[in-house]
C-alpha cells in the first residue's frame, strides 16, 4: 500500500521541498551553534540536519503510535548527544 507521494509527483515534490526547508532550518541553527562554540565545529552541519529531520519525523510516528512522553524525551536526549 503506497502513499500519495508514490502516485502523485506534485505531492512527492511538495514533501521533498518541506523536508529540504526543515533541513535548511536545522542546518542554520547547528551552524550558528558551531559559530558560538556550543556545538563541535568539526561536525558536518548538513549531515546532522538530515539526521535530525529523520529523528524528529520518527518521533512523530512514535508519538502518533502512542509512545509515552518519556520514550520520546529519551530519543530526543540521545539525539542531542551527537552535538557535543
């Protein structure tokens, strides 16, 4: 069973654009934190941004499936350990 993006190129492109915008926002925040010395400057901001898009979208799926808040917080905290 597919989703609308599988059948409709316009839906697929809209989803790609939304993910790119989110990734761009995350990358910008990570780069600012690197400049401020709050995040390791040797880390690849774009790769981390892509990772955080995947993690947050996964957390959304878990939340929709009924995962406890404590589980989601644990996932978020684990993800942030990569920044230091």
